[in-house]
């Protein structure tokens, strides 16, 4: 039986269980749902903490190595391009 000595070890044990569960949840979410959808002028990123933005509200699009960052007046959602399947 494993016993924990201090509060710090208890939090470490909790995070060492929750963090892998978060990655597994993200994997299954991306496997069974579309990462990105564009419908009726709305771009929606389907991740754990994803969001949606109206295309008419986008002020600027910045391109980085593996992502696009769309900027509106109050949001900055990013689109990770290495997750998106490429059509050849």
C-alpha cells in the first residue's frame, strides 16, 4: 500500500492521474469528432477548450509554423494545422 507523506505529494498524485486522463479524453474527442467545421459563416474548433467565431467578426489572421491565429475584437482562437487532414 502506498501512503503519502505531505499535501504536496497528494496534489502530485492527483495531477499524475488527471493529466493522462485529459490527454486520453482529447485523443478520443479528436478521433470521433471533426477538429474544425465551417458552417453558415461560423468557424468552430471542436476541442476540449475550443470555441467558435463568426467569419464576419475576424479582423486579422496570423500564420505561424503550425497554426493560424484568428483575431477578433475580444477573442484569439487558434487553428492547429497539423491536426487537419490534407487532401492530395
